[in-house]
C-alpha cells in the first residue's frame, strides 16, 4: 500500500460517522505516525498528543517551535490551527 492509499484509508476511518473517542484517538495517532514516517525531515516533526481530543502537533525539529495543531473532531472533520509564534513543546511523543 502506497502513501496515498494509507492517507486515503485513514481519511475514510476518520470520516466514519459517530466514531467514539477511542477510535478517533487511534485513527489520529495512526495519521500522525504515517505523516511522521513519510514526511519527517530534518526541519519538521509530527507529535501525537494524547489529550481530551485527538490531536497532533507539527513543529520545527531544531527549535521545537509549533507551527500548527491538528485536531480530529467528533464529526470526523479535521481542524488545522496555527499556533502563536514562539510557542514550543518539550518533547516529541
């Protein structure tokens, strides 16, 4: 299965109506891992955050400065939110 197929499959899972929180967290974690495995460079990192809502962070690798957070909503929608400049995180998950 190629990268596009992997992303399409994860997208399909996330768009399943009425996914429970555990299923959304599992699908979000899988999406983060796929992006990390396929797109991680010396400049960007992807870090899953196990919080109340399924989310992951995209950040610069060197400075740990957050660029955006990506949250999967209970309706299967995905929210990309820019993070204020200079906001950092302590550790990649």
